[in-house]
C-alpha cells in the first residue's frame, strides 16, 4: 500500500521496455522487407507509416501521462504551457498583437486617434486612454488560461483578439490555434489517464 509511487515507476519502465522491444522488432522487419522480393518491398511504405504512428503514440503517452500511470505529468505540462503562454502573450501584447474584440471600439473616434499616433501597436495605447480604462483590462495569464484550458472562460478571449495588421498579431493567431488544440488534446489524454482508460494492466 505504501509503495504505490514505486510501483507506478516500475510499470512505466515496463511499458517503456515493451515499446523499445516493439520498435526493435519493427526495425528488423523493415530491414527484412528491404532485402525481400519486389512484392514484399511494396509493403515498406505501409510498414513505415505504422511504425512511425506507433513511435509517435508511444512517445506521447510516455511523456504526457506516463502511459496512464502518471496522470500528474499532464498537470505539469499544463503549468508549463500556462507559464510560457503568459510570458509570450504579454510580449505580444507589448508588440501590439492584440486589439479590442469590439466593433464599437474599432469604429470609435478614440480608436482612430490612437491609430494615427501608433498604428503598429494601438492596443496598449488605447487601453491607457480614459475610455480604454473602462474596458476589460488585458491580463496575459488569464488570456493564456482562456486559450489553453478547455471550458474555462475568464472573458479575455471575448474582449481581446489578434490583429492581422502586424506580425505580432499573426503570432498571436498561430499560437492560439496551436495551444488551444494542444489544450483539448492534453485534457482528453489526462482524463483518460485518470480514469485508467489508457493503462495496460
């Protein structure tokens, strides 16, 4: 009872050894196919796809949830991604990658005045105006949580969006797409690990 952590470590190591053994078998089979007849060589492409899919799936399961025996890995990934996104989005905010997600704001005279003053990074400048101070304040940590954690809504994504007027905005757009997808995947994988769906007992 008191050695659950050690038991999980052993099970993770066992799964790694089994995966390494399967990879060695697949490698040997690939060499045999290359040395085989013309008809057998036709299976090399299919074998390579299956072997690559196994390697990707195995590596993902091992690093993200410890083959289902260490679901806390998913939590560590969550914290790491949130820390990275917080710093990254703050830098992109300073570079003018965000604009208010409101047609009323974007068509206002105040916004037009700010654009004349600094067209490359109007968001932070507008947020410092008298009107901007009454709008939703940008917080990179909460924006990161809105993007990365499914089903959580702090209102940051609703209030702020990426601009297409500069490269910082495109970085916001790409980063958001990638990490939102990864957040859903990590959450699903973590839930599967917690419920024991992906373990091989």
